[in-house]
């Protein structure tokens, strides 16, 4: 029983460290560019330590985020209507890859 408990606690610690690692790794500003009809548009996502952030293109739009069930959940409230998008996420060096049913975007860490 003690051996099982030790293994179980070890697994919990490993999962806890991984979850905290993702939450700390996302803090900062991330950018990506898209080109539509020859026009380059830059979008940036800023993630704060307190679970808030903003996405910036022409306008700044505030959001909240959390990690839940191995997904990054972004919630934007517009005119009192709350919309939450869930993304699979992967960190690769200075890149953050977000994937949903529409496809993937690769964000590059700025600061």
C-alpha cells in the first residue's frame, strides 16, 4: 500500500509541475502575422499572470484564460455575451502553437 501511495503521489507531482509550467510559460506577449490580399496584419496576444489578457489587432480586446482538461480556454465578453474558445496548445522553443477545429496558428514570443 505504501508503495502504491508513493507512486500515486509521484504521478500527481509530475502532473502538477507540468500544469504549472504551461501556465508560467504563457505569460508575456505573443505575435503572429497573416497576409490577406497582399495586406499584412499583425495580431498580438498578451497573457498576464492573473489569468487576464488582451488580443490586439486594430482594437484591443480583453479576455480571461485558464488551462482546463489539457486545453487553453480563452473567454471574451462582448456586449454582455460570453464566448469561450478552447485550444490545444504546444510550446516549441519561442513558439506557441494554438489549434482548434478551424486550424492552427503559430505565435512567436515577444517578451
